[in-house]
């Protein structure tokens, strides 16, 4: 009204904001959010402090080697995601890269986070529209490849140990061994992709082992090769 002060007119036009009542459901929700935030900080803070504490050591590295290391890391991730695209049977890069990076981050942050990382990666790929069956089989294949690569590492060092070669404390010797291992794996992968005889030989060996150990009183396994 014209005779009322401006403050009275504003208070009538805009009702006063009432405080939200603290219900039990709201308290539980906020407590859960605080618990999750505290757990993330508790798990992530030691890793961040170690990274920040090691940051000054980067000044001792030569810029050329730092650029080479970054290029090698980028190439490694690119090859890994390209392999994932093959096993997931998709031509898209964005969902594969984002799901892979998120799964790796979760696996590295949470304790025993490999299962949580794989689950989150599967959910993200399924949400992106990839076939769930192909996604499950593809992620299983990637896991088997990773395990096989880790199990193959001792095979590279075993000849050196038998020859009595002393391990060098520097990085140059490790780099040479890594280059040699990469060349061997690349050659083996090319042979397996181009020829059938390695897989056929492996199938015959597994078939023979199965028939001699597990199929003595049952019908022998045939045609595995």
C-alpha cells in the first residue's frame, strides 16, 4: 500500500525464508557425505603428500629425458586404449579413454580398488552404449593380458640370474632390459596375430596335458587345437 514503508511491502511480497528442519533422514545423509569425504581425504592425502614431497627432485632431471618420458607414457596409454577398443569392439575413443582413466584412478586410490575400478569402468562403458556382454568379455581379456605380461617379466630376468649377471642400481640397465622385453613381446604378438601354429601348438599341449591328468576315466578331449 502507498502508506506502508518499503520494508513492510518487501516483507509481504517476499516471504521470509524458513530454516530447513533437521530431520533424521537429512542428518544421516549429511553424516554419510562427511564420512565419504573424510575417507577420500584419508586415503588420498598420503599419496598427495608423497607426490608433493618428491616434486623438487624433478629439477634434477634433464629436460630432454623428461620430454622423452612423457612421450613414452602418452604412447603407452594410447596403445593400451587402442587395445581396449579392439577387445571391446568399438570405434569410439572418448568412452574408452574416460572409463579407463577413471577406473585406473579408483584402483590406485582405494585399498584393494581393482574390483571397484573394474566395476566403475564397466558401468561407464555400459552407460556409453557399449554391449554389456562384449564389455565383460573385453575387460576380462584385458585383465588376462595384464596378468600374462606380469607373469612373463620373471622369464626375462631368469636367464640373467642364471648367467650370474649382477643387477645394476641405475636406470640405464633397466631401460635396456625393458627395451629388450618390449621387442620380444612385440615380435611374439606379431607372430601370434599373423600365424596360427603357435596357438594350435598351445592347444595341442593343453589338450595332451588334460587327457593325461584329468581324463583318465573319461572321454579324452579332442579338437582343442
